[in-house]
């Protein structure tokens, strides 16, 4: 995160809040709790994004974002919007700690946000991939259909089949069934399907986000030096999230299709092109992904800045303007 240089003469003011400037006994526990809370808050947007990315143009279950939220809430209640959140939040909290640690270390060594962002996301993707795969099946298998036509649409979106008592069962029943089925069908590699593409997608997303974030926040610091640093950084994060979501949308769709359908990257991309044309890589599921990305960027920047502020060692507190 960028630091503001105070104008008092004779004081050395670093430009970056680096890992050695933080009290790690405060930083990591606070970051763990904050990361978990963030994943829970914006999980419904992830769910709707995956549903819209996976559905086919000729057989749509949801017309748009509001239709998806409305139908899920109407048929499953508030619990339906958060079905599978515990499993996903656990995986993403683990990977986020790896992400933050890798980013801070590489950023401190290379002084380059693009390299640090790419390395951090690639490392975190290796941990998060199995949780991602299982959660995508859970989302697609949750109770959502009210007619036979809708049942057939949902069945066409993924290959797993479970009885009603499993699909509508209590906590962890569907997750454990999916893990067992994927393991039996595809073995260990089934949980890391499309990992290279996931690393490229998430790596580019992270690298571009951090690069654009530092650029935009630097511009804002020069234009609005009197404005709160947290406000400038939060605005920079939102702008970066918006732009990066558009640039990486095609990779995101292809990754989701490859993981859910247990297909190769080439087959998933080719099937998408044949079924829905070239523009689907730029437009399919873009609206919920934009909202998800903007919302997450806002939360992540706000939380990350706040956690760093809380964890900063006493000797550096006078050198940072918040």
C-alpha cells in the first residue's frame, strides 16, 4: 500500500508500507478474520456470476442479475444465497493469507507490483483451486428449479448426479458427496482441473489490479493531497477492479467451464466459441462480475488499509498519513 510523505523536513518517509513495518502478531490474525468476513459478505455475487457464466445462451435459467437474485431468494430463501459459503470461505481465507504473504515479500524484493501481484495470485491459486472446483458444483447442484424444463437446464450445466436427499441435505453433505464423486471419476487431478488457466487468469487479474491501483492512487495523491488516504485508495481500488474485470472476463468464463465440465482448456474455449460466438468471451456474465469485482475491490482496499493501519509498528506511525 502506498504511503503519503509528510512534508516535515529531515524525516525519511518510505513510499510503501512493507512487511517489516508491521507487527505480524497483529497483522495475520486480523487479516484472517477480515478476509473470512469479506468472503462471506460478497459470496452471493460470486454465486450469481458462476451461474450466469455456466448457463448457455439458448437455455437460460436466469435473464439477468436481479432475476437470479430474485429466483434464488424466492425458492431457497436467504440461505440459498449463501449455500456453500462456509467451504469456499475456508479455502479462500487460507489462500488469501498465502496471497498477502507472497505479495508483500515479492513486492519488497522486486519493488514491482505487477510481478508481486502475479506471483501472489499464482501461489494462492494452487491452494484455492480444489475449493473452487467443489464450490462450483455445489452452486450448480443447489435447489433452484421449480419445473421440469428448469431441471433439464440445470442438469445440462454440470455432469454430476445426486439423489434429492444429498442435493437438499444439511451442511457439508453435498460438499462431501461432490468431493467423493470427483475423486472417483477423475482422481486427484480432478480437483486441480484447469489450474494453469486459473493461475494465468488470477495472476493477470492480480498483476493488472495492483499495477493500476498504484498508478491511480499515485495520481489521486497528486491531485487530492488533502483527501484522506483511505478514501483515495478505496476509490483507486474500485476503478482498478472495474477495468480488470472487463479485461479478464474471457479467461474467467473459460476457466469456469473447464473446471465444471472437467474439460481441457482448449475444448472449453472451443465449445464456448461454437455455441455462443466470439462476443461471449467479452460479455457473458460480465455484469455480475463487474459488480462482484467492484464490491470486492472496495472491501479489500478498505479492509487491507485498515488492517495495516492497526498493525503498524509504533516507530512508523508518525510517518504515515491516513
